[in-house]
């Protein structure tokens, strides 16, 4: 697969940008702040519907504009597709395929496949569990687009259940105490049972998909890490679920304000205890875990069990990568995760020309010469590689390819194809 053209309207710093691309390697070169990353961020949005830089839509729309439009043409074997994503802060984003009728944004998932490497990927190793959960879920929705609906269902039920728990907690500590109209006592218990059933069913589907994905990533992760390093250490990933009683660490906060499973205290088993179970069996385990956690949940006013609180434990040798890996090892592990996702997509390719597009956003500047050369040798085999760099000197000679000079507000047409310059 490759992208042959991209058009941006009121996206980030661009009032309008039209750029033609081609298979092989393309390097977008320009000073920091001119908008190189904005271009590749837009391509990533068409693949995952999310930005690798921000969690909300507002920064994606050029200041003063009401909405942004990202449009790109993709070639997948003998098929061509034109995808459009309309980004409107405060409203649901919308999409179009081949200039057809407006559709839900999530109906674009699975058509454009990209794997984006960026400095932000260090958070996969060093950051909170939320970054690793997001990594898994974004990859899942590219491979299995229908899981976007499962995630939405789970988030909706979780929001309702948390609201009930917060109300019950507030009533418990109010001066009124339990009484008519208070969401407490038998009323809370019966209502929670209803939400528990919905949460367990949606959560079990998401958990089963994550567990299968982690199993598929495992061999590729170790192989990719070995390709990037001297191969002296084994890289592994183990799914830690609160449904199976992962130990919480009160000092590690997740994006929902709760405790996360602790990689440092959990046993380093090779696979999750839920691996191999079907959705129904996982749902039963989930329900049992919710019942057990209910007293603590009522005290905290939060749902403490479920995929929204799970973690992907990353191990380098026998030690957790987080806190034990060196800076170079951390970079290699993060890159290894992205390469593993690329290889999983290759395994999943159903037709010729279906391999994902590789995007490297200002990555080479962060690597030493040995890792630069190794990464370049790996990615150069892809059908299309798009790289951003502040200066040409950041690009290893093994990569070569076409250069496009990015300037404020657009690209310098006269610099297309040029190979030199200092950015």
C-alpha cells in the first residue's frame, strides 16, 4: 500500500496543502516547527482516527477555522481509494470514501494502514499503562475495525457505571445518609448488577482480542528488538489484567484517576492467566472480579476492574523495561513494538500490495549511528516509507530516497528531489 496524494485544509498550520507522493522512500526535510510532523500526523489520523501528539481534536484545527479536512488517495494493490476525514471540535468527526455520502469516522478504519514511529513512542516503555493500552487498541481497530464499536460500547457503559458509583459514594458521605431517592443500599446493588453484566460482556470481547493480539506480537517483538540491537537480551510483552487480580500500585495513576497494575510486583509469567479462554469464560471471570472489588469501588467511586485499568508489561530479559532499560534500550524497545505491529499487519495482509505504510517522524535524530543503520535497513524494504527530519544529515545513507523541502505553510516545489541542504 502507498499514499499517492494528500490534501490538508485548515489542518494544524496549513490553510491548504496539496502534496503528491510515490512508492519508495520520501524524506520531508525542514526546520523544526515548519509543519513536517503535521503532514504525517494527518496520514496517521486516516489510519487510526487519532493523533500521536494530542488527545483532543481542537489543536488539529487551524486557529480561527471551524473545522479541518484531511483527504488522501491510497493505492492498495490494483485498488485506489480516496479517504476524507472532517474534524470538527465538539462534534462527531465524519468521513467519506471515494467522495461518497458522509459516514461515521470509524467506518474509515481498516482501509488505510500505517505504522507511525515518533519520539512520543518512548511513552510506550516509560509512560503510564494508558499509553500501552492505546497502542493495543489502535492496532486492534486497524486489524479488526468492528472492535471500534466494542470499545465505544465499553466506554459508554463504563461512564454510566462510574457515575452510579460516584453518586453512591457521595450519598454515603452526605449528611442525609441513605434514604428515598439516594442511589445507595439495595437500589445501588441491583443497578450495579445490570451495569456489571453489560460491562463484562463488552469488556470480555475487548480482552479476548487484546490477549490474542499480544500472543501474535510476541515473536515479532523479540525478533524486531534483536534486529535493532546485538540480540543479547530477549524482549517480551505480557498482558496484566485486573480481571485476574493484577496487583494495584497506588502510586501509579492512570488516565481515569485510578490505580494501575504494577509491573514491578506482578509475577513475570509467560502469558496471562486469561489466555486461551473464550469470551464467555472471560465474561464470567470479569463478573466475579467486579463482585469482589465492589466494596473498594463504592469507597473510591470508580470502576477498579476491567480493560481500562489493565497494563502490558514489557520485559527486557528478566527485568521490567520501565525503570531498568537504558536510554538506548528504551528506544529500541519502543521501535521494536512498532515494528512488531508492522509485521502483524503483514501477517494479516489478504491481498498483494496490502502492506502498511511506514512513517518515521523525526526518529533518526534520536538514535546513534548503529541503530540508525539497522533501522534504515529494516524499513527500506517496505513499499512506502515516509520520513521527517530537520536536516539531511539525520538520514542514514542506507535509506536514500526522494527529498521534499518543507517550508512554513507548504513545500518548496523547487527543492523537490534535491538531496542536500541543512534544513
